[in-house]
């Protein structure tokens, strides 16, 4: 392991809650939620690793860190968005060693399959054309993407090339470019991942309003209540949240979420 989990809240006698990072970010996004749960249970965050990139080895690292922090369990695991994929896989691994009392999925969407029959060039166009349109609309700069060249590259090479072209076309802070790159890499790893079966108690808190995404991807435009998780989690409870995907961890929705978790999660 490369280091400890981030401590987000360290007071309370309840079962500790371990939250995995969303795409491209750190677990600091859970700070407001942890503040509202402080006093009831410890809350830990799992930050993004540069490597490995795929969900399964990342989740294995997450599970190792959890066992190092709380060797005997029981445990609570969760994650927002991409973090839900990591948490579900880590929960599957931890059930071999102890008891996961609940898996918490915060509007974690399993991407739909890619449209069948696309050529590599068509697939590259599907992935990046809307992003190029967003750059033109937002920054007034036409981003000409070489789709045939992108089609010859793997996921990481595609993303690196697109980020290089953006950097040449638009004057953006390096932190923004880095976040775009890491988010794209993580989302791609999530699209490569197929969750395994999980029979433990699973709580999905689902946003009920459409998100104001700047770039839309049809693979994430799901309208099924379970967001795809019913195919993999047999003991699934879905609870609606009054907000959109990007607002769940900010006031006022985070206050509602904290109240629901306080109600739904087991104590000591």
C-alpha cells in the first residue's frame, strides 16, 4: 500500500464508513458529508491512485487499506459516481474477510453498452465530437480532432492526444487540464469494468433531477430506477434524492443525504 486513507471524520462509535473517490478527484468531495456525520461514526476517504488504472486492482488496494485501518470489521463502504464502482468491487473482496454491513452508492451510474457495429473511427467520433463542440461553444475555439489517428490509439493515448490539442488551442490552467485528463481516464476504466455479483445490503441514493452536464454521453443517460445495479446487487434498495448528480454533496442536498444515511446505516 502507498499510504493511509484520508481521515474525514474521526469521532463516533458507529461502524466506520469508507468512501472512494469519484472520477479524476480526491475524497475531499465528501468533506461536507463527513462533517454532518461526525460524532456518529468515523469517515475515511480513498484518494485517486495514478496506477493501477483499472477498477479491480484499484478496488483491491482500497480493500487492503480498509483492512489495515479496521482489520476485523464490520465495515461500511460507499462512493459517489465512479467511486461506487470501486466501492462495490472492494465490498465483494472484503466479504471474504469479514462483514460489510452496507454498500452505499451515491448516484453511481453504470454506463450502458457502446452502440454496436461502430468502426474505430466512428467510435472515436462518438467519444469526442460533443467535447469538441463544447470547447467551441465555451471558448470560441474550434478544436479539430484527427479521428482517424485517434482510432489507431488505445484509451490512454487517445486522451493524451486530445488533452494536448486542447492545451494548444485554449489557455486553461494546468489544474483544469489535469482534472480533465484524470477524469477521462477514470471514466474509461469504469466503462471497461463489468461488476461482479454482490449479495450484501446495497443502498442506492439516486438523483431525481437531470444534471446540467456540459458534455453529454448517451451511455450515462439512464432512466431505469436502479441505474443498472439491479443486475449485479441482489439486495438493493433505491432511495430518491431531491437534486441532480452534481449537487448531491453540496447544500442543501447533502443535508438530506446525511439524514438518510443516519437513518439507514447501522450503528455499532
